């Protein structure tokens, strides 16, 4: 049932349209939006349906104060948020603290948390965990394993945060009131589709129960150009995607040009790129050096072994390092990302291209950064959205409610000190305004004859 809901939601529109943001009514009672949103309707629940935690207003205020203090001591992106969005985190806290003070339901409190973190525009992965996110995150960390720098013990501690008793109770009870609201909003959009007098606002076939494939392959020009689109680096589909990709590599092994399209890929697991894209298609080791910076806050210390880092006083001088950010860090670590060949022979012998855009973030940003730094493929498109150097986000468990907020504890930079989050990766070939990355790439291939 949950999978079907996800498919339907993805087909109707972007998640943000249905989960709130500026479209959702404010708990303070501002006028509702013209079209219903999930959080917009969720926030309207009365005191009987909208309360499932049995906590007081004072406890909500304590939870919110705990969240902000934890972020202040551990989250490394306060200045980046202000530079990139124009928003001051301290002023945001004061503004939303007043909303918490006047809210009278758990539903409203959740929406306030979501709006507060959403105001940071996902910088450093800052986000409130919704009932849409919780099940797969809980499952993903239930069987922890290392990934790159990550170690099993850290992943186990993250898993324990997602499965703690208070949080499990909170989200289980929240499901009972959240999903009926979700279904009601979906029914509204279903009715629009059925009413021929309404302008078409949703794609056709949105009720198709067939989930779209994560990997799409196509022969663009027989014998010359092959195309592979990967929509996410979702580790849940790792084995299935591996078969699809490796089978296709065999079909187009000697094609002069193979295009990997990551332009709509928002991330997942770093090892997806390493294992399924890079390693099979190199015949020598590729590596690039980066740096990770961090605050030595107590909450970071719950998940990260500080002894693996070095004192900030020993950090090298990096020309593009933002000194305002640097002044807030306590620790740093030099790190080498390295990918070994899967075998002595590459599966693809032709020239590789990689398409990117502003949708590229997190582990797909890592792929873009690594690709450009090592020359693994020619990068084409527009500048990415960054935050590709680091580790899995830390989950903050709010003590009274059990709600979860997560954030990146690591501030990652390239060898010259440029922030991965702030600057992303600029392609080797930039697409002109109004032209897709694929069109730009095909023009470049045409020039080569």
C-alpha cells in the first residue's frame, strides 16, 4: 500500500507540492492554498485526531529548543545557509519558537518542525523525517554496513536512533492519522483527472501500478551511441540494477560513445556509483583527495569517533576555504576517495559521458565530483547542487516527541577548499540556457564525427 501511494504521489507532482513548504497553510491560521496539500490538510486536524503523543506545550518548546541547540553545536552550515538562502538560522528559530508556543496539536508541531528545517533548503541534508521517509530509513539502517569512510559501529548507532522506542511509537501512531489525510488529498487529484471540464493538471497513466524502472537504457544510434539513465542510487535496487546495467554494458561494449544520464538523480548510496558505474569501466585505479571538517559537538560525538580526526590547528591552508566557516570548526580529516577496477578489462571501451544538472545532490554529487576530478567521463550539463563529500547524516531524536531531524555533520571541501555544498561541481561542458544536457552532449558527439 505504501509503495502504491509513493508511485501515485510521484506521478501527480513533486513531493514538495503535497508535503507543504510555502503551499501549506501556516499553523497560525493564514488563508489556505487554492489546492490542497498533505501537510496543509494534516495541520488542520483537531485536538482529538491531531494529538497522539500526550505531551505538553512546554515539552514541545523544550524539544524545539533542544533541536536548535543541537544544530548550533553540531551542524556546520549555519553561515552557508545564510549565504545561499539569505536566511538567518537564529532568527528562524525565534520566529518558529513563537509558532511552537501557540500550537496546540502534535500535527501542528510536526508541520512547524518541517517548515523550520525546510527553510534551510536541504543545505547539509537538514530535514525533518516524515511518515513518507521513516519506514525506508528505519529499514535501511536496520542492517548497518560500512560504505566508504563509514564504519559498521557508526551505522549501528544511527540505526538505534531510528528504532528507539519513543520514535517508533511516535511514527506508528502518526501513521494512523497521516495516511488517511494523504489518501483524501490524492482522491481530490483523482477527481480532477476524472472531470474532463478541469484543465489537465496531472500526467496520464498516473494510476499505472507499475513502478517506473530506476535504470533506463536506449540505443540512440545503432553501433555508435548508447544511453543509460539512472534515476537514483537507491541501494534497495542495487542487485536488480546491477544486472540491468551489466547486461547492457555487454550489448554496447564497443560503442564509441556511452552516455550516463544522472540529471535527475538525487542520490542514494556512494557505493552504487563506485561498484556499478566506475569500477566496471576503468582499467586503472582512480582517486581524488578531499577534506572533511567538523564541529566537536557532543551530539556529533555520539555517532563519530573524534580520534579519527585531527585538530583544526593542523589543517593546511586551502585557498578557497571560507574563513568564516573555518573559524567554527574543531576537527578535520584528509580523505582519499578511491575506486579500483572490477577486472583487468573495462566493460565499456568507448568514450564515456555523464549528464548532470542542479538536481544532482548528495551521492550523485559525489559521482559528479569524482568524475570531474579523475576524468572518468566527460561531464555535461549545468552546475550540480552539491553536498557530495561526507558521511551519512546524523539523526536527532527529539526527547519528548520522538520526532526525527537529520543533518550532515561533515563540511566537505575539494582540494582547493571549495565547499561541495555551496559550489557543487561545474561540468566540463556547460549546456546553454534552454538546452538539455542530452542535446548538448549529442552535439558534442556530432562534432567528433
